[in-house]
C-alpha cells in the first residue's frame, strides 16, 4: 500500500515539474508571451474513419482465424476422445457449435463498415473494401 502511494506521489511531483517547465516557471503563466507557435499534429495521420475501421477489422480477422482453427480442433478432439461419455461428446459438440458461430461472426464482420456507413450517412462509394 505504501509502495503504491509512493509511486502516485512521485507521478504527481514529476507531472507538476513538467507543467512548471512548460509555463515558464509560473503556475498558469504564459511560456514566452506568445513568441512561439504551437503546432498540433493529426494523430490519425490523415486517415479516415473507414480506413481505421477497415484496418481494425482486418487485424481482428487475422488474430481470430488461428484461434478459430484451434477451437475447431479442440472440439473435434473432445468428440473423438469422448468414447462412451455423453457429457464429453456434448461438450465437444458445443465447442464446435460456438466455433461455427464465431466463424459466421468473423465473416459478417467485413460488412460492418457498410452498415456503419449507412447509419452515419457516408457515401458507400467512398467506403473502401474491407477484405484485400
């Protein structure tokens, strides 16, 4: 507990020093009476909402496909090794069912961009294709 309080205190002390350095040493005071210009950079790098959404969905598809394959293998293995145990067989069947539902959700996810474009009123010709 004391260790956490120490780190929180240290964070605020360092944050206060940083803000004093930016304000010219005076709390709330101007840095150089306006002689410097401040430039704000676009954190998106000029990308649009549809490209960000497309990249996110493509990344999620690339991550979820190996997981989906493993789930199909686990479900099949559970069913094959069940023997006379009905509960293990049902559990394997349930695993395969949920993996199939996951596969459908993954395949449908590429159409989410078009649905969001329609809801937000964006011209569908400006929406980029999701899957390469």
